[in-house]
C-alpha cells in the first residue's frame, strides 16, 4: 500500500493521517515523537532559571499480570482507563503522553517540583478512589508507580530529565510500588545499577560495543541478585 492509498484509507475510516505523527492511536494521548519534538523546540534549556519544567514518568504496577490473567483486550482497556485519568490530571496546561507500552508521562512546562509532586500524588489517590471497571461485573484495583524529575533542579537538558525521571520510577518500583519517588531524594547507592546502565548507554568507545554489552548484561543480572563478575584486561588506561 503506497502513501496515497494509506492516506485515503485512513481518511475514510475516520483517522486524520497527520494526527498519527504525534498521537498514540490506542489512547489518543501524545506519543513519544511529540514529546521529543516539544522538548527540543519549546523548552528554553539555556534559561531554566526563568522557565522550570517538570516530568512525571509512570507505569501500571503488575500490568503483565492483567494481560496474562484477563487477556490483551483487558490490558488495552486498562491503558485507556489510565490514559483518561492522566489526561484529566494534566488539565489544559500540561501534556499527557504515552511513552511506550504501559509507560506514561505528564510533562509540566513552567511548573516547579512541588507542583509536580501535588499532581503525581493526586493521580495516585484518584487511581485508588476510582477503580478500573473491567466489565459490568468486575472491577480491578490497580496502582501506579511514578518517578519525578524537574529542571533545573535535577537536569539541565531534556535527555537527562527523562533519565532522572526514569531512575526515580525505577526506585519507586524497587521501594514497593504504588508510590511517587522524587529524583532529588533518592540515595545514589540505591539506583547504582540503573544509573550505570544509563552511562553505558551513552558511552562512545570505538570498537567496544560487544564489551559494553557484556558489562550491561552483568549489571542487569546483578540487579536481579545473581552473582556476577567481569574480568577486564588490556593496556593501562583502557
């Protein structure tokens, strides 16, 4: 199917092809492409003292068990339910985003960390108070884990902002789920594996892709409480 045929098909089933560039089809929220474009084009990273920005990154706790127990249609319904809740909490001035799979975000331009904390904690309360209605006979109590990062307090660029929010989300899940974690309050030793993997992902060492992958895999297994050791050898300073 060429572009003209695809465009004609989408228009005739009620889908605007232009919207698919920045919109998640399942939930109707903005997608990852929109997020990156917005962060690059609309945030003045060289004047963060005058324009704060905060990011809430979250996912559904135990989402896989919903799919495994009730089927993927139920999983999609749970994502749509959560998307509606996130859109409501975002309001008119913040941006609700489906980042990937069951990972969602709320980007809060010109909002400081305390405002973002209030939004995140309110979202967790709303999810508790308004359970997911699977069908007429069954409702499921689901929970969220949320990671929060703000610029300039936690980051000076959008890549680091996302990484810090992701690390905070990792900590929230590690600490027991169903909670919000603030990137600025996390003990570094408690997220060592996560931050080490992020640094490895950014490493630009020619000819060492295989070796870096080996180290990353060892770190992942170490985080799963599997004993690991890596032997590195080479010339001094390698």
